[in-house]
C-alpha cells in the first residue's frame, strides 16, 4: 500500500513564501509522476504543478514564475516552493502520485495553506 504524507503548510502573509513537502512510502513502486493540487473553499480541486519522469514540469498558468516543483525519485519526495503567495491561493494542497503499471491516483491527506491579505 502506498502512502503520501505532506507537510509544510501554514499561515503566511500575502507575498510571503512557503515550501511544501510530500514523502511517499509503502510497497515497492516506480514513480511516474508526482505533483500538487489545491482545493479552495467551495471550488474544485485543481492542478498546481506536476513533475514527470521524463523530466518535464507543468504549472498552472497562475503560478508560473512563482512556484517551483522539485521531485527526487531516489527519496520518493516532491517539494513545492511557493513564492509571492496571494490570498486567493488559500486552500488545501494535496500531493498526488502516479506509479508505473497502475491506473490509480494516490493522494496525501492534504495540508492547509492560508494566505492573509
């Protein structure tokens, strides 16, 4: 069984920075992609950033230039460095992972990020 554990959320003022971490553990697996999604109150979960094994990264247009995703397959971890945070980016941030040979999405429990104006 695969588990994802996030950390690093919290309260920050607008234009501040936070770094989220996600560590995967469990049965033997090969990471295909790891990424971050967020869900604001009353809204659907949306992609923030994803890092694939091909070396490519994709970001939501709204975070390009401010957020950076970093994945380390040897440690089964992924980070999200978030700079210049905006109040509208408040929400629960979820770590997501897909592994080779499985159609499943694996999710962490989520970590709350609150950006005050």
